[in-house]
C-alpha cells in the first residue's frame, strides 16, 4: 500500500562554515519549506560539530522549529570538527522520543558531507548503521554544494591517513533506504520540500519471513522489480532499508 503515515523528522544541522548560508536560507523560508508537513507530523532540531546538541525536542509547532533554526545561526560551533557519525548515532536515540510510535522516522542531515573519524573511534560506522536500523530511522541528506565544499572534498580525498577515515552521509542513507540531494542556498527550501514529499508517499510492503526465529540476528532484504515491469517502465531506482533485526515484538506503549 502507499500509506501516508505521519512523519517524525529530526532536522540535523551541520555547523560547518560552508553550511551556515544554507541554514540561514532554511530559517528565512522554513515555513514555506515545511508546507508539506501535515498537522500530525512532528519535527525536532539538533546541531552538530564534534559533539551534538539538541535544540528542540519533537514538536508540531512550526514557529518553534523556525526559532530553533535561528539559534543555530547564533552558534559559532559545538566543539571543533565534524563528527557526522556520532551525530547520527545520537539522533537515532533521540528518535525514541517521537510522540507517535507508528510514525515514519526520518533524520534529515544538512551538511557539506565533509567529515572524518578516527579509525578506532567508538561508535564505528557499522555500529552507527546498526543503531539506525534497530531504531527504524531513515537517513536523508541535503548536501551543500559550492566551490568551497568541492575544494575541501578533493583535499580530504587525497589526504591518505590510515587513522582518519572520510565519512559521508551516503554511507548511512543507502542502508536505511534514504536519499541524498545536492543543494545550495538558493534551492535548499525547494529540495527540503521535495524530500519531505518523497518520504510521505513511500510504499509499505508486508510479508511473512520463512524463518520464525527471533534470535536478534540481522536479516537482509533485497527488493527487485519484476522483469516484465522493468521492460515496460524502464530502469527504476529502489530506495529501501537493507534489512532488519529479528527480535521479539515489543508491545506498543499505552496512550496517556
């Protein structure tokens, strides 16, 4: 079915200098950018550099969201560096505070996609992926383009350090079924609205697994288009999570 489930969106804002103009543009046109949100949808705001800070927990008040985005512009930094992987790890935990247990949970990171991590740091890349999948969180990225970002990307790619690894939002969007869009300050609100619209009209597919074992292991999912459909429609891009952890179903929390 093409369910239009309520959305719980966590807006994760990078405090890099190259991202600041884009955040300012989001602030200036945020109410317009969020027009695709429904009354039952909720949104939280976090900012990150080498540490992550929650600016506002989940709320349905759009004006409060705009105010918190303005707070990001007042900050010079939240530490030094860009720890994207840690920010996503903590964002997944924050998703447990979403008001609707049945909502579609999405982390939208606005970032220049230039981040590194120490090879032996905790949490590692796989730990972050597992945390996102176990908390049913889809990761999407609005990647800031521009000359500065491209220059830094080239510099980072050519700097071959065995202990510092390049981290990209793509590393987390692909396994969780999210998408990544390139944007600049001029188009960011249009891209944000487009991304929210894509999230709202996703399909839900149900099936019964062949194994009833709920030992907590990870089960991979591969979704393919039938050959005759692909011949008729042409190439079709599929965005879906790569699997799930087979665990005992937990009872839904009782409403207050």
